[in-house]
């Protein structure tokens, strides 16, 4: 069997297991197939992704986040927008 056939068979087995687990409902084969594809993709993903190194631009976000005053009043209110109160 080719790799593609093995992969499709694995997806089919996963989808069948999901279908059985949910009581063998009719008319939802596409849903189970798509869920099985997602599960197979997760299983095939590498266990560890390389850590993302912080860049110099990240420090700007941290500085800005810490300098924003949380006590500022909201800039919008019905009385300042000309709406009815």
C-alpha cells in the first residue's frame, strides 16, 4: 500500500471510531471525515515546535502595555455622542 492509501485508511479508521462512539448516526459522514482529518493532522504534527525568540519589537508592546492608564474614563458615552440618555 502507498503512503497516501495508508493515510486515508488511518483517517477512515478514526472517522469510523468517532461515528461508533457517537451512536452511529446517519447522514453525518462528512462531519466525521473532517474531524478525523483534523485528528490525524494533530497526531502527525511535531511534538515540539521551536521556541519563538523575542524580537526587539516585542519590548515596545510590553512598555506600551505597562504605560496605559487603566483609570481613564471611556471616550464614548451617550451624552457625548448626541444620543438619547
